[in-house]
């Protein structure tokens, strides 16, 4: 964790704007974990969520608590996607289709091949730091075709990957509650870190 924070501080010194990130670990969520002291030490917002696996690909969930973890077996790699999206809302959170343009584990392919309903889906990860340009382009087409909001995330599994893609918000996000509120508003857009130098975007959505 500290390595991520040091990297963000270093990137800030080069003029990039990264206000914080959301740690979205795969198939696990421990509500007892608290990074607030370390986050305060480095002046970086650190929030927590989870990345779960559903029958239409991976889904990022924010604003969840132990109720969500009890309701869903996070180790299950084929959770019913509609239940995950509606369950996140029911428990006061918000769900986003992760790396939506990737084959098999992204939402776009399942929509194209199976015609799955997007009634429960409000946003997708349109820019993903681990996806190629074609995959990110496919996610954008999905979002535009269905009127979905777009987020960005680094999908960082290594320290130097954090901050490649981010989400720009209209208002400051310093808590999980504020994050959920902004995501629900839809007043968000995905950006690459290079864009933050000139735009000064408030960006707080990073996954790892």
C-alpha cells in the first residue's frame, strides 16, 4: 500500500493530478481493513471496494459493507450480474462493469453475443489501464450505445501502473459515501493521466 502512495506523490510532483484511489481487490472484501492513517500521512484519499466475478464478466462494487459480503459469495466466479448490480444499490453502494471492452471478462462481449439486459447497469469502466486501445474503444461504443456513464481506472497490479487512467468528478470525493453519490449522479468521465496536467481534473478512481 505505501508503495502506491509514494508513487502517487511522485506523480503529483511531475504535475499530474491524482487525488486518490479505490482499492478493489479481487473476490474479497474485509470491512475491518483501514488505511486512513497511512492515507492521511501521504495526503492521498484511499477508499475501498471489491472486484467480483459475474456471469457477464467482472464488476467493481463501491460503498459496500459486511451485508454485501454476507449476501454474495465473493469467491464465486459466476455471480448473477443483475443480482450484484441491484444488491449493490440495495446496500447503499454502486456497481460498475469493469474493463467493459475485454473479451470474456468484459460486459461488451456478453451484450453483443447474448443480448444481456443492461437495465440494472448505470456505468462501465470505459478507460482501463490494463486494456488495449481496441478494448477501451469497444467499451466506449457500449457506453454510447446504451447511455451509460464512463469511469476510468488503472487496474494496477504493480506500483508504477497506478494512475494511468482515472475518473474525473465534478465535486471532491474524500469518502466512500461521496464516491457513491458522484457515481449515481452520472456527472463523471474517464480520463488518461496525461489529461490531468492541463485539465486539473479531480480524479479518484483507481483499481488494483
